[in-house]
């Protein structure tokens, strides 16, 4: 499980040092793709295979499913972290997420998200009030 908030920086070549506590889980390979809210989703390769299997089960006749698949999968790229725990974030994804130098990496259970730090701070500021008001309709079974 991926948890926590980390603040690595992108270097001039678009490389990112993965947080140390995530490296072992991602060492065998990862997939980066466009995420919602203009972040980048990072999955283990196995988790991405499972995720795409779910996407592929959607009917090809459903326009929303086709659109989602196109956006999600056309931006996907796979990588294996180097010995220092770095991955290169492709220019397409850096542009999509508005990444420059200051980044925030968060663990979201089964995936990692990579955000521009300013965009992440804006998201959290806007979501904290809603977070406090979440109910069972959004979180099945409640929190505990």
C-alpha cells in the first residue's frame, strides 16, 4: 500500500527520485499515465494490468468508456526505476500535469500520484471542507 506525502524535485532532464518507501514496490516496473485533476497516476505494472482489464471490459459501443480509455491509455508509458530510484517523466505527462521542478508525490493506496506542488496545495485547500462532510453515500460502509 502506498501512503504519505513526499516532496521530490524533477531534475533538468525530467527525472524524479521516487520516495524511498515506494522504491521496493515499484522496482519491478511501473506505468505512468494521465490522472484525473491533472496529476499523473503511477501504478505497479501488475496493478496497471488489472486496471486496464477492467477498462477493456467496458463495451466498445459506450462513447464515454471509449473516450476514457483513449485519454488514459494514450498517455501511458512504462519504466523501470534506475539503481538510484529515478524514473523519467515523459514530456507529454509533465506538460499535462504542469510539472516544472517542485513536485508532490502522494500515496493513494493502490497507486501513487504525482502533482505539481502548487496544484496539489490548491486541490487540498478546496477539498478539505468536503472531506470533513463525506458520508456513507461516497464511502460505502462508512470509515469504520
